[in-house]
C-alpha cells in the first residue's frame, strides 16, 4: 500500500483547522507536524504501538506537555523526518 493511501495531509498554515472530526476516518487521528509552519497529517491509530512513533510522542510531551498550541497533538520535528518515520511504518 502506498504512503499516500495511508497518510493524508492538509495544510494548516500555522493556525487551527476549521475542519471537524468527521474528516478523520475511524481508526485514525490527526497530528500537526513542523518546526515553524505546521501541517496536519492523518495517521492510523495502530502507529501508537510503534516505538519510533512513541519517540515522537515523547518529544511532543517534553516540548508541550498537555498544552498543544494547534488544538490537537503537535509533534515538534521537521516534516521530512516525520515522513521518513511514517514511510518506514507503512512498509511493515
């Protein structure tokens, strides 16, 4: 399965998205990724069990605690690193 079939991305342009939870398919959740400009990604819930994704969550916890400025889970890494991790998970 191709990465684009597993992972959908929509621009958030650094502000809270006007989308609703209905745009997130069952079994998935939204995260915001980026260092300055944040982009929204929809990822499968199954990634929560993966050690590499858990490392990203630990970074988010260290950076933001429970306060996420985008109104959703924000992961403080660059988009390329995030895509590399997600791509490796999708190949499993």
